[in-house]
C-alpha cells in the first residue's frame, strides 16, 4: 500500500471511530451517506463510490460486540503482582502451585447453538423440559503449569461448599507448601467464614464485602474450620476483567461440547454426569487444554 492510501485509511478510521454527534449528526452510527458528506472535499461523489474506497482500504461494515474495560484503578498493579507469583511458581513447581479458579452456572434446559440440519427443515431444536430450569453450580481450578482441573458441582456454591472445595484442592496437591488461587472478586471468596479455614492472607488489595457481613469469622465457622490452616493464598484479579482468567475458556469448551443443544432436559442426573465426565478428562492435566485457554505449554 502506498503512503497516500495509508493516510486515507488512517483518516477514515479516525472518522468512523468518532461519535457521529461530534460531527453534528443526531445518530449513533455512521451511514455511507454521512461519510460521503463528511468527506465532501474528496473526489468521491456517490455512496457506492464511498463503499468502494472503504472496501479497498479494508474498512467494512461489521457486527459490533459487547465491550467493557476494567474500571479497577489497580488493574496494572494486580496483573503485575500475579505475573510475579507465576514466575516464582514456575521456578519451583514442586513446592508451589498457581491455580485459576472460577464458577459456572448451567441449567437443565439446553442452550441454543448452531448445528447441522437439512435445508428447509427448520433450524436445529433445543428441546426444553416443562420442568423448572434447575440451575447447577460448578467450581473448578485450572493449573497454569500442566492444565490439571479440580472440579466440584452441586445445587449451589455457598460458604460451606467453597470451604470444602478449598480442602479438596489442597488434598489434590498434598506435597505443595503453598497454593496460589487466582480468582475474580465475587465477595463470598473473601468472606471471613471462608478465610478462617486458610492460612493468614498476605493480599494488599482492598476487598469489597457486604456491609451486613461480620468483619470476623463467626464462632461456628471458627470452631468448624479454624484449625484447618489450609496453605492457600488468594490473589484477586482486576475487577470486571474476565479475559484475564483463562479458566473462562474452559467453560466455553464445556458449553460447546456438552451444554449447547444437549438432549438431557428431562434427565438432570445424566446432564450433570456428562459435564462431570467432560471435566474429568483434565483431572491429570492436559496440554491441549493449556493451548485452548492460551497458557504456556510444557516443552
């Protein structure tokens, strides 16, 4: 591409990325006619001509996508702290482990997705049940070193379920001196009744908890879990930054393989079993999973 088209492309990109209202147009998106008017000093005179210029410059009319940027003022600092921990863990994988954690909710009813069907026969059907949707909750960790997945599922994830899952994770890594759990900012992750089961936390980031929650663990939680001292350190991801958690892509894979258009709407135990079987294939680690979620693969 010559310098002139490059300059034209840059000028057009700056224009189409602006809010049309800043150019006196009372609308949210640009039309060819609007671009033509905004480029009145160009030699192009028709909407078709404008489309041709856009096409030659590689600018096309595209479907938008949802977008949000994390509002966390400590975004870069949190990412840097996590990268520091990952570097340390990779240097001593026998004694320290770094895991990404997240939860998933899925329902009895199948989700709608593309599938093969004869033309003219109607689209593929997501066969629903007349029963209630019946949610199932999953909590899992993904080992950034070898792709190992530890998972649990049930009707809900509350304080007791989360504490017991942390113990399950600990039991899965009995030789580890410390496990770092990298997770989002769901408040229950940091409830005092959850933290009482863990070793003292070294986190330096403020955590937003419900004002109605106690600031210290309840006597019942202290008596039940206070002696566990699980060697887990919780690392907070930036707020509203799900793209920083690779395990989110594991859920995408699960939806593609199990949950989209599944045939188990009236057979909830089989649906849960199918999801459990999917997750179990990663119980001993998976290089394929590491590649899928975008984590470094072992040499």
